C-alpha cells in the first residue's frame, strides 16, 4: 500500500455523472487500462450498424457544453474589456496642465510691461499618483 505522501498529485478533470447521458447498450462493457489509468470502456457504436442514438446523445451534451462555454467566455471577455480599458486620468491631467500653461502664457503676453518678454521654459509638476495592479495589468490615475 502506498502512503498518501507518495500518491501522485496530478490534477485530473472531474466528471459529473449526473450530466452524462444514459447510453443504449450496443456491446459488452470492458475494463481497459490506458497509460496508468484503468477504467470501463462502453462501446457507443457497433461496426456495420446504422444506430446513431448514442452519438446523437453525445453531440447534444457537447452542444450544451459549448453553449455554456461560449456564454462564460463572452462574460469573461466583457470583464477583461472593462478591466483593460486604460485610465483616462493621465490624459485629463496632461490636458489640464496644457490649458493652464496656455492660459498663463496668454495672461503674461497681455501684460502692459513693454520691456519684458515672458516664456515658460521649464516647470515642475507635483502630483499624487495612485497605481493599481489588476489581473490584466497596471492601471494608473493621478490627482
């Protein structure tokens, strides 16, 4: 007997028996081993038979699974689209600074001091910045 610590920790997909259709027997079930897994093989068709009832049941189950997967995929794609939309606050901040500098240049240019010219060559901007890391990547905002 193997100890629990030596048992392989391979994750195997779960099969929900309630979701499997009841197949019409066409031949005797057999015990088979594939790789390191032993299970019961249930034949679904017989060579030379036109009976496709079992295959139709499988197709119906797969169609249902596909519809569920498509629905879940659409919901996840919508969620990713919402999460991956870039924050617009950086653009708003840059636009605000640009408008403020334009306004300052207009006011300085309209002054009645004939002996001085005004220009903004350098400026320092201090801002609080908050960065969140989401499952789809970083998103930033400024205030």
